[in-house]
């Protein structure tokens, strides 16, 4: 039998908003034992590119640097006239402690400090945080559900994809404005510096049509654990998605990746089917998260071009 979870009270813990580098390192060392798709660079990316629009919260045992829970928030401003929104993510807690004791306390304090009740708030709610979000963030407007599949490199084939009318370029070969402008047709909110840095840090490709227009972009982020995650993969059609993925896979250093994670949405069928020509095994998907907001799904998000969404900790698409 597994040991009963420990129930803590607010008097047992301390919440740190935008904590010190020491606490962040402690947190990353701890969470990396449980999440193979996370590293310290994920936090640095947001700190360095989103500035004061980003807030990281860590919860520690009282009189200790032991981090036992986390969450973060990103405020996105519209690039047009629509109102912005607030994305919540990175909801994690050490499993030996009861979520109702620590995540509830953490999310409650965050919602008050960040004026969540006055904004359109939400994100990708995972099972352990969904009920707590609903209680304090009132996230009752539901969008799509994301599912995740995992594949080892030897479970992926190299199919013959006819994409002669498209040119696939490495992100290092193109002006940053190309990827930023395309991203903003799908996610019309301010995150230009974040996306530019994300793609340049990963194995990333941009697709152009015969007229020189950008028609797709994709990024694979790799981790020291051997895990790699695909996303975003935004494209005008499934052939482009397949072409970008094929070119990304070719550039993975041999032996560096043990597993590739790929997400899909229940509201866009092609996000689940585009990968099938590559598969040497049956496609198996497990539920990852539900997109939920308190007032409404942010205006302008183009889910019909999201063959794989971006990091669900950081955005709803």
C-alpha cells in the first residue's frame, strides 16, 4: 500500500513570488525527477522574454528551501484591439503532500495578488489543478481537450512526402520577422521575443510556398533526460506539417533523444492524423489537459492551423 499523503496547512509553508535563483535551481532539480519534459531553461526563457508579464510562484516548507509546489502566470497583450488574457500553468506539487493543502493555498494567494477576478483567466487545466482552478479562477468555459502520444525514434518511419512546391528552411536561415508574423496569424497576442528565442533554442524549421510566403513553422525542444517535445507545429495544411516534421527528425543528433512527445486536439481532426504516415506502431493517445477560461476562449486563436500546440504550461494554443 502507498503511504497516505501528508496534509499541510498555510502555517506550514511559505510562498515565494518571483523567487531567487537558488530556489529556482532547487525547484528544477526536484521537478526534473518527475517531469522529463522540463528544464531550467524553460523558466529562463519566460523570465528573459516576457519580463514583468511573467510571474513564477514557488511554495516551500516553512524555514526551508525545499520546493514542494509551483505555478506560474503569463499576461498576454493583444496585438490588435482585443483584450488580453492571463494564462496559468506549471501547476505541480510533490506527490507526498495532498494537493488540497498546498495547491489550493498557492492558487488562492496567486489569484488575489494577480487580480485574476478582473481578467480573462485560464489555460490548459490538468486533472490535478482543474478543480482548484474552477474554485478560485471560475474557469467554467471549456475549449478543446489536448491528448499526448509518445514515440521512440525507432517507432518512426521515413515516409515519402511530396512537398516539392514548398521550401523548408532552418530557423537560422530566415529573418525573425517571418516566424513572428506567421505566429501572430495564429496566436494574435504579444509573445514575439519568446517565440523567436524558443525556436532558435530548438530544432526548428520554417516552410515557404512558391511565392515566398510563410506557410508553416515547427519546433522540437530536447531535454537532457532524453525526452523531446514537438510544439508548436503551426501549418496551413497537413503536407506542410509532415514536411516540417520530417526535416526536424533528420536533424536530431543520433542517440540524443529517447522519446518524442506529440500533442493533438479533439477539435481539429488533422492534428491527430497528420503523424500517421510516420508511425510504425499503433497510435495511442492519453488525455493531457482541457483548455478552460473564466470568461471565454481568447479571441482570434486559430486552432485549425495548430497541428501541435505550443507548450501547454505557457499558452492555450
